C-alpha cells in the first residue's frame, strides 16, 4: 500500500500513486482522490476564517490518468458572505477534471437544526475485502476500508456502506472533513448499484457534494439509490452521514449505454 494517494511536488503539481487507480483500469484514477485534491485546493485558495465550502460540483470530461497532475484554482466572484471558486486538474496540459464551489459564511450559532434525518445504520464489524466483478481492486478500493450495512458492490442496491481511508490524501498531511468527504463521494453510485455495470456501460459524468455541516471523524457512511429511465439516463442520489448523523447530499448523473 503506498503511503498516500498523492505526493506534493510543489507549485500545484502532484505525483499520483497506484492507490488512486479506479476499478476499471490501473491506469485511470477513481474520481474520489482527484475530487479531494481539488477540494483541498479550493479550501486553501485565499482562505478566510468563518467561511466554509458548502457545495462542490465536479465535472469529469476525461479519465484522470495515474500520473503527474497540475491543480489550479481561481476566484470567480468574492463577496463578504459568499464566494464562487473554479478549479481544474490538468494532465499533460489537458483538463481532466473541473470544479465549481461555493464558499459561504458559517451560519450563526442560534440557527435551528431543521428536518433531522434518522441516524445511519450502525457501523458494522470488520469485513473482508469487497468484491466487484471484473474490477481492478488493488488501487482505490483497497486503499479504503469498507463495511457494508446493506448491499455491496456486487449486490443490487439501494445500499449503505461505511468507509474510511487507510492512507492520507497527500503524503505528510492531515486530511480535512471536506477532503475525506470528497475522497468517498464518487463511490456513491457504486454503493447504490442497481444497473448492470458489467453488461452495460454505466459511468458517472459528474459529482455534486453539498454539505450543511462538516463531517466529523474518519468513518463516513453513504446511503445511496439509483433512478433510471429508458430513453433517459441514470441518477444516483445519496446521503452522507458521520457517526452523529446527516451531513449532506451527493448527486451524480449516470451515462447508461450498450457496450
């Protein structure tokens, strides 16, 4: 197991380790680690106290290769209470992931807690390595510890799974609540597998993570389900919890096509 998903090479450049490799190819990254790498850059860009990233939408125009990456962030609009940021990851000067994020002022302490959701399923006991038909399991899947409360990567969803990173995002650094959430968020539709991803091509084009509060702790839970319609597309919708309960929502558009 590599020591981390990435090594910081300086000046916005990062070396990807084999732990970033996704389930479809050892040469292409799972979208979780690069999403978190962009989230890390968005958090750090002209950071201000009392302002937090509330929503990130990531677009995936091309597979992110397991190789050297360049991360860039800019401010689109900055106000006293809200900021709109843009970011991108480039591989060999070609954009492979794009991001837009809203940073907003933290809500006052007397803000009421609205529409509390039921608590997530209890954290299950340790489980063996997950199975996934036809998948490369030695990269990202192995770099995360998985405990399914219902479903499984090879079992039709809806599903619920607790997960945590075995390694940090960037070597020598502590992860943040946002980067931990983004490292996991792209797995939302896999936890909620309800379409046959072996017989058909099923792949997400984007990830939206909206957090109404910061997740606490290393263990996070995804509860996910899939909607699909003939002549349309797929939609994976999920809830993100920590041990205290609901943190936010995840939404992904799914391309569904014949192989």
